[in-house]
């Protein structure tokens, strides 16, 4: 009996090692979120090799690596870098995109309730639901705060599912929209001054700190990065944050989260359920925004291209790029990228604010 159990554990470990190599292959050859998936695959490999006992082998480095994930340091610095690299002019020029972004929490709530019905705790359910935000960061952060026992599997699902979802998204768009709708032209984007961007960033930072303080490590850091960028006096620091620091922190986050994905946790019904619920959250978030735009179009003289709903993911700027690709397949001269980028930024802000709000509500117990 013990021999059979050991053989079963070895088989599970081998499957997870193959999964790690598969994620690495996808990250390198398909370029799907390589900044997260490649270190995740390495962490997954290190955490499941039978010959390695990482806490003993790596000693203080191992504990420091895990502490950066538990404390939210990696997530905070990644979002600081994203903010320093973000051009908020598109969102400021199209402020109504924030309203479209507010549709996505409806999908989060529905998936959260479904996860609760399936037996997950409130913290686990909230973290799984935030996979629908599309950025991966919000779900990973909330999981470390409210569901540390599932922080590895939820992070793995959050970062890997977005790549899978990008393959399914064109089919979803074609299912929910007509070709005539997808060819709608949008009005050009006005030019936004640096002063406007700075005021918006400061206002967003103050709003976050005052009203949802637990989102300070998420939305607050994003706006702080934007303040550094738009101030115009820290250009070298802004470039360093956006181009180097964020990617280094993503590397450390991936290593730490991947190493927490033990084979027995991944080869389970719970992980399969997380994958299904996470994919459902992504599908619902985009579908609801697309349908909301179509509904509003019934009352508008100047119609909005519902393709924009496909950009309602916090993965900036990849979601906007993919939406523009879909648009160009229908209309070679169409250009919805500025508005798509605005909606993607709005989705990121809403996702991170929701993470802070859920942490405040669900973390009280």
C-alpha cells in the first residue's frame, strides 16, 4: 500500500513537471504573458522536484522570496511600474469608459456566489472571481491575503487562463455581435495635456487612499506611478519603474507563486473547479460589457462599437491590441485602439479597487 501511494505521488509530480514545461513552452514560443508564465513555470518546477527541499536548500532567500508575495510587495511594485508606463490620456479623453468598466464587477459577484455554492470559503471565492479582471495581479494579491492555502493554484490559474481566453475571445465576439456592429467607426480621440493627466492621477490616488484604503497597494500604487510619470521631473525613474522594476517583480512573483503549487493541490477537483470558474469569470466580464454597450446603442444616435467590450480586461495594453486586431479583420481601416486602451485601463482600475474592497469586507473575519 505505501508503495502504491508513493507511485501515485510520483505520477502526479511527473504530470505537474510536464505542466511546468508546457507553460514554459507556451510562454516562449507563443509569447503569451511570458513575463509571468515563464517564471511561474520555473517556480512550479522547483516546487515539485522530489530531490529539492527549497526552504532548506535556499534558506533565507526562500523565506524572503515568499515574504514578498505574502506582504504584497511584488504586486505593489508591479502596479507602480505599470502606472509609470501608462498613458492615462486615453482614459481621460474617454471618461465614460470608467462606467463600462463598472459592469465587470457584476461578473465577479456572480462567480463569487457560484463559488460559494460549490463549497469554497468567502476569501477563496472572492479571489477566484477576480480572475475575471484579466490582470492576474488582483486575484493573486487577494488570494495571498484571504486564501493563502490556495494562493499558488489561484495565481497559476489567473495568469495562464488569460492566454487561453485570448484564443477564445474572437469566437465570443462573433457570437455576441454582428459584422455591421463590428465595423462601426468611432470618433477621434482628443489630445490630453500633461496637466490633466497629473490632476487625474492625483485625484485617483486620493480617492483610493480615502475611500478604499486597502486598495492602496494596488490602485494607489498604480496612480503613484502615474504621478511620477506625469510630474515630468522624474523621467529616468519613470522609465526604470516601467521597463525594469515591474518585470523584475513579475519574475519574483512568478517564482514565489509557482513554487506554492504542489502536485497534489493541482491534480484535484478543486483546481479544476478554479480553472472552470476563472474562465467563466473572464467570459462573463467581457460578455456583460459587450451586451451593455449593445443595449445602450438602442438609445444612442451615434452608436458605439461593441467590440470595445472585448478590451474590458485589466491586462494593459495586450487586451487593447487584441481588440484592435479583431477590428482590423472586419474593417482594414478601422481604429478603435485609443478607446479600447481606455476601457482596458478602466478595467484594471476597477479590478484592483474591487480587490481592495473585497479585502476590506471579507477580511474582517
